[in-house]
C-alpha cells in the first residue's frame, strides 16, 4: 500500500509548513511569516484545497510558520481534531491572541472567538504516545527545538515516514539534542522517506560553547564601557535560551541586571509549568519589566534587556531603540533576517535612524546546521530524503549533499 504526500507549503521557502497525507491528514498548518500583511501576500497561506475534508491536523510546535493557519482553516470549514504535544496548546494560544490583537491583513478579518474554537479542537498528547490514524499510527518524537516541539513519525500501509519539522541535533541549555532520539528509537532507522528541514542546510557554525562565550564577551565588554545592552529576540524559544545562558555564566557578569520584557514574561511561565518536557529546569530568575518601569530600566547602567520582537518590527524593543544612546549595544542572536525588516536595517547600517549603535551578532539558532543534518541523516539511513523549509540555495545544497531531493510547493509524492 502506498502513502500519498502533497507539499502544501515550505517548498523552497522558510514558512507555511504544511504537508498533506492521503488527502485527509495535515502535518503542520503554518503561514508565511511576512511583515507585509496588508494586503496579505498571495502565498501567505498553504495551498490546502478543501479544508472540510481534512480529518486531523498534527501540529509539531507553536511557532506560527507551523501553526498559524489553524484559525483560518477552522474558519474555512475544518472540523477535525488537532493533535500536539501538551505545552504547545498553551504556547499557541498566547501567540494566536497576540496576532489577533495586532489585527494586520488577514488577521483583521477574524474574531477572537476563533482562538477558543481552536483550543476546543486541540488534543494534547505526550511524546511517543501512539495516535491512531486511518491505516496506521502517528507518534510525536522530541525534536529539541523549543518547548513541546516534535518530529512526526508515521507508520501507515506498511510505509514508515519521518517528518523532522524544526529540529536541533546539537544540545542547548534547555535540550540535549535530537541525536539522543535517534539512539533511543530504532524504529526511526531506515524509514522509507525522511522529510527534512533545511533552514540552515548550507550553514557551518563554530562549536556551541564558543558562540556562547562570544555572547558573554560582547555583553561584558559593552557593560564595562558603559553601553546598555539590548537583545531583541523571539519570545518563544530564543528568549528562554538566552536567559539560561546568562544564568549559567552569572560569574562573568556579577553586577549585571538581566531584565525580560514583552510576551517573554508569559512564555517563561509556561516553560516553568512544563519543565518535564525540557532537559533542564527552568527557574524564573530574572526581573520582569512592565511598561510602567521601562524608564527605570533605561537608567540602569548595568542593564541587559531581553525583549521582543526579534526582527525589531514592533513590541518593547522599539521603546528601547527609540530611547537608545549613541553606542548602545544591540546583540542579535539569530542569523535569519527577513529582508527589509528593522533588524535587517540595523544590522546593515549599524544604526537605528540617526542613532549609531554597537551591533553584535551571535548565532544561537535552535535549527540544525549542515553538519548536524548530515550526521542525523547518516544515523537514520532513510531510503530517500526530501528537503523542505529552506530557501532555494540551502534546500538544494543540502539535498545534493545527502543524495536527496528538494521539494517544491504543490508537489505530489508517492511513498
């Protein structure tokens, strides 16, 4: 018996992850993470033809490029069940409510009640819990990307498929790394098909410890020179990793005060409630900043501010940038910047408007690099590998190096 796969999104692009299985299951239902939402770009949504025929959706994690289509597909007639690992439901609720409050482009056409409907349809499960699907089973396998993130392992009709979604082979302060999952799960070996993310499929990185040391060096040097330090980042995943790094290296910056602002506060509480899904504890150790005390934080000569948004398009980071002094330090902890975003402009011009800034960059991505991906594939030995969730160059490069194939949107594959 064969399994029919359709690529509804993430072919040769980073975003709108969505894979159809036999016309009645979806693995992820993401949107394109574009700042130009009004009007919405034509490719904002995945190309799901008839939402009413979808039986179940399996969401690998809460990031909107994997989950943000959920309110829209419900509004278009989807009435099935939505499976996810337990923390994902809480995380996704926060992200969806925030998106609706921004009310840009297609979000402006939705009522907040759609979030309640989505939550009622979500069925939280544990890692490795078998979920029955027509003709087979699905399991979520820990992907070590963010809290609650998962790969999808499908057995159906005598075929075995693994969809990596966003995964991280190497260890971080919150997770051990997905190489442990390969060691523990023999069933993942020699699957009939592997669908592998390629976001950083052509990227070579220094060792993780070296990158963390550079972060601490850039921070301590800036504070010693009287520069305030701002770290724009994603509220979910990167913010918690940064906090853990600073906590582990407290002795290197003993007089520094680490503050967290924006949506990060709520995400931290969800992380703390679901510690068992992490590979380390998550203490709520830093000072929460609310709007009423932001002026005080600005006047802290030993202040480090971890805040949203990661691309500097909005959120509290704009307050700090609007009030920055010449020479203040901005540290970016990702190497992926959508072209034209404020973060991209700051990185290029080393300034915010007329204010010159000391800009530092350190790659703390929770995605796998080229070497990580190669190690992962060599350990699994799939019969065929397809690359997705990557821009054309990394998707093609990784596929070529692995002897696999990059996919394109609307492509149909029979396994």
